[in-house]
């Protein structure tokens, strides 16, 4: 993955890499290690939404009923002995 705000510098760098190694330009980055990448003219937004959904899907049903409270209301915790 190569990123730069200097288009000419990144082109020269890619050309130099290609002279030494066999590389392939895959175009604008969309996903990297499970992270979605959205690029604008002068910004880059990283989002882990897809990765998070994949983790939830592996761990259990996505359709699970959400609890209003994770434990009963006004529950008192006991002191450990």
C-alpha cells in the first residue's frame, strides 16, 4: 500500500519499485486488512464497519435481541470474599 499527497513523487516511487520488483498497481485502495477506505480529494476515511460485522457474524447471530439493560436494574454486586 502506497499513499502520498504528492502524485508525482508517488508515480516516481512506483516506477522505481517496478524497475526492481514485479509489482501491480491495483488502483485506489478500497479495503486493507478488513478496514474500508474511502478517499476524497484531500482526506481519507477509515471505517471498520465490515470487519465489525464479520466478527459479530462469526461470534453469534446478528439477529440477536438487544437487551435494554445488560443486567437487571438496581442490581447490587456482592463483595468478593
